[in-house]
C-alpha cells in the first residue's frame, strides 16, 4: 500500500480514538473551546489530507463536518444535542471508511449524501429531526497493528544492541585466540546485563497508559444516558498508569459492562435523584492506580446501591441458596451474589444490560487474567467496585530468597528491611509461643516460610528475616537464604493456581529457573496474621544491641562503615605485591590468591603501601582497597534497606553519618567465585 | 482432520489427546514445585522463556504415581490464555478419527474418568480420547479456599 496513505491512516486512527471523549466533554461544556478546537483540527486535517491523497468521498464528508464545526467556532451556530449527534455520526462514518481504507487501500463505493445533507442543513441552522443513525456501539476501530514508542526508548535499545555486539566480538576473539578465560566471567556479566536491559526495553514498548481505555467510555455513557432518560457524568483518574497492551484489551469489555450496569441499574432517574436530595446528574468515577504488583481500578457510582434484598431473593429463586442461608449472608456476601451467573435483579431484562450476563462475565474475565473484583455498596448512596489486575508483562524489582529448598521471589516494594538471624545476628524471641523479632524496640511477628508451605526445614542456624509490608502492618518472613535482587517479568499463575493465597504470580529467573512470586499479604493471611495481631513490646530494655563497626575512607566522599564481624583483618601491603592479572588485581595472601577490589569500580591504588580491609564471611576473603581507617566504634544503627548494590544504607555511627557497606555483596561477586575455583 | 488424536501412554493404557489441542510435544524439562498446590499440579516450568503449568496426568486421573518419579514426556496445550504441559509417560502416533468406530465413554467409568473423557475409539486397541478443557477444569477445584 502507498506509504503516504499508510502514514495518514495510522495517524488518523489514533486521533479518531482520542476524539470521542473530546466530543462528549465538549457537549457537556460547549463554552470550553479546547475540545471544540481539537475536533475541528482533526476534521480539518483529514479534509486536507484527502485532497492530497485523492479520497473524494471522505473529503466531502470531512468538509461537511468541518463546515458545521467552523460555524460553531465563529459563533454563528449554537451547540445543540442534535448537532453533536450528527457530528458523532459523521465521525463514526469517517472511522468506518478509514478502517475500510486500511484493509483495501481504496475508498468504499457509494457516498454519504444523506448524512452530508443533514450536516449542511444543520450548518444552515435548519433543525434536523433526530434519527438515531444505525450503528450501535460506534464503529469499533481495528485494534492497531502498530504501536507508538518513545524515541528515547528506541535509542536506548540501539545502545544496548551495540554493547551486545561488542561483547559478542570480545568473546569471539577469546574463543579464536584460545586464550585462558580469566576475563570470561566479566564478559558474561556484561552480556547478561545487556540482555536484561534489552528485555526490559522491549517489554516497555508494549506498555500503554490506561487512559486509552477511557476514550470510548464517555461516548457510551452519553448514549446510555440518552437512551435511559438519565443524566450521567463520567470522570476518570490515573490516566497515566501504564499497563501492557494485552491487559488493556482484556479489561475493555469488563469496564463497558460495568458502565452499562451502573447506568441502567445504579443511577436513578433525574426525578428520583431530586426526590432523594441528590444532584440531578449521576456521577460515575473510574480511577486507576498502581499498588505493589497490581493495577487497581476503582469503579464507583453515586446511584441507589445494590438491592441486597432482591439479590438474596433471586439467589433463593435460582436455587443457589436456601432461604435460611440467604438470610444469614452478611451484606458483603450478599453483594457478591451479583457475580453469579444467571442472577439479574432487573425487573425487566433490558436490551442494555441483558439477562444478568454482565457481572459474572466481568468476574470470569478478570479471573482468567489472574485478577479479582470486589464490591462495596451502600443503599441509596452508591456502589464501588474494586478491580485488581496483576502487572503482567511488567518488570518489577524482586528479591530472590530460598526456603525449604525452593527458591521464591518477593517484590521489592513489599520488602522493608533484611535482618540476619542466628548465632551472628539477631535472635528470635518468643511471646507466649509466637516467634517474634525485636526490631528497634518494636516486636515483629514472624512467619516461617518453609513451615507455612510445609517444606522441609533447612536445619541451619543462620537464617534471614525479610521484614515485609502487608496491608496495614508489618511482619517478618523467615527464609533460609537470600540471593540478590533481580528485575523480573511478572506472569500471572494459571487459573488452577489462582486460589493459592501464597502466590502473586510466577517468573523465569535470570538463570532460567522458575520461581513463584510470593504474595506477602496472602502469606500473612495464611499464617493468621492481621493488622490486629499487635504484639505488645515488653516494657524491659528497648535498647538494641550495640555492634562494633569499622569506619574507613576510600576515594568516595562519604564516610564508610562495615561491621567488625565481617572484617577478617586490617592490612597494609606493599604496592608491589599487588599484581594485575587479566584486568583484575590479585595479591598473594596467606597462601592463596585474593582479589583486591574498590567499592565502586576499579580501585585507586597507593604508590608504596596499600591499606586493605580484608572481608570474610566464613568462606573466602576479598581485599577492599581503602585510603585509611578512621576509627572503630561501638554503636547501634538504624538501617533502612537500600536496594542499591553493596550498601545497606546510611546510619549515624559514633556521632557521624556513614554509609554502611554490605560485605556479603562484595564477597558474592564473580571475582571471588573465580578465586575459589582457582 | 478434526477429530484426529495423538496417542499417549500413561501407565499401561493408551490415551488420546485431540490433535488440534496439541501445540508441541516436548521432553519434560526441570519442573519447579508449587508448594501448597493441588496434587494434579506437578509444578511450573520454563520452556523458551514461557511459563507453563505442568499437570501430573496420573494424579489428575486418579492413577498411582509412577515408580520412577515424574514421567518424561509432556504435551503442551493452551487453555484460556494460559499454557499447560500434560505430563505423560510416552507419546505415540497421530491416529485418524473414525467416527464409525467411536462410542461415548462407557458408563462403567468412575466419575473422574467420565468427566475427562470425550469418546472411545476401537482400533486395534481401545483408546479413550480425553477432553483437554475438562482436564484443565476439574470440578472439585472450583473456588477452593
């Protein structure tokens, strides 16, 4: 197909999708010129392009619409409902012609004489009898086979590709030379980083702002209001929340269903509303936000609320419940009855919301994608639906941990802190028989993940507690091992697993292994914890244990600190004993080769004697090149876990602010792993 | 042709899976367990970056577990926007569907089998052809706590 035509079509399809909302808003507030201007601009642009591309039929229609809009702009025509209806009809026809053009490359045969005549009459101020033009929903535009991507993202992807090529070439060279693989680890690290970055980038091209969904809804509401003789206003929030395209497609229908239901059953007629001392215009609000690993969409109306008595009666009639059982249902449970297939409280089955097929379809649509919906209703006040959908194909930061021999992943947003327990670290205490951890004076209830999931106990002394944020309270999750933080692609679990509270999804890890994503709220619920299980701290000493810390300086501007327990020795070695081998620095230390690193990249070495902090975690050692030791103090410190690599966070130590480093991070680097193999 | 089915082996019996539902046949890779999941879920696996839920067909159909651990072959199928791997012992050929040789599943089957079966075809052997959607929506799993 002609390239110019193609460009015209993609641009136009996008603009047309956005125009419906503008139209409805404009009708509501005709004095507001911004919407009018954008509609006019669109029609004007289409008309212009048609002349250029030789599309006479479309041009004639666009011209007729433009004339009407032009007269409104210059004040010679008033905005009336019939005028807006005809413009909407014209836009619909334009949409269908554009769609047809997209498929065949040529204009469909025929003309729009009738519509054009009506538009001309309106332009001349002649009233036109309103006939609902045929075409129910407004033409559905073909879901676009192209996407728009920010240029910056594409550039980032290009840069990453270049790095990939470079790294590949380096590896190729090494393979050809048959050299020994000292730097293999480093190259592979680089390669992994590049691949992750690419993955991330490509994933992000699929993300769309959820505001795109909002475009069709005002129009639907307008039609519903007109058909039902009601006045309805729809408001939106959270337009910028980003969601994967696939997700958008899947929640489009549920939202439309809910809008129909709210308009039909929820919002009262203007007369009823006035009698109930409400505003004449009913209000529906749709608000999107992101909470942890989910997108939350709140759909609320200020209508009459669900008729719980009728729901209970219908449930009994449909044989779903006995009368006694129906009476015993709490209001919340009764409200949930609307999600059952076959229950419709409409006294007449209207063409609008149909035979009670609405809400159960919403429920199952959401369940299929790993989401959920809740309802809250107050008689005479309104109804609120809360939809939750997982951030599918979104990338989140997550901490990889192990318990009972299985690996799991915890979303970083839910992780407040990491605490080591066991002989070296903090101790688990018991209040009655509930295990707790004393954390800066407060007592944190603990949940043993392996025990909760009925996995074998690892039986090791040294374990870890992930201080997790559940809804409204904190608790500690005991795991056996902590690994690193990874950027992971969240995938929802299959419906067969969706009932398991413990999991919020599953994921492929960097090494190809699979891990379940833990739902910290679900785990708390399984363990019987809730915001109300407060553990009262004992009145006794709330003083946290003091630790010895080594304060030191490198070329970094901050004062640095490391727990003395992680330091094997403080050394000063002759600079000559440090050898550069294949891009890294090694030293003969106590009969073995030890790597020497800088905390933030290649170390700055002193010319004659190099001070070193030798760190050790009970396995191998690593030497950190430093400038000098400042002090060794005993103090307590209040740490906020910081996902940035190598640092536990900032703390006030010995009266000064220092950055506490995490020796485990440096000991776990590939540099050391290679040393162990050697 | 629609109706054709792939013969698979589970224990000593041949079963059929409608060919249209078979996306791929693979050797089962490493499967990560899902603690707390019902017995029919063998776990989740990674196949070329895609997460696939593995179904232990023996557990699903009420057969005793294999003596040698999880069976080695899997049929990849799709249901309701998710991918599943039906784990079986062996995979055979695709057999032509012959309606004149087909019968509804016998009423002597247990409830589990009856729910899972589509029809039976008598060739040299008697093959019970399974209903993939029914396999993946077991009746007792509805809205489990």
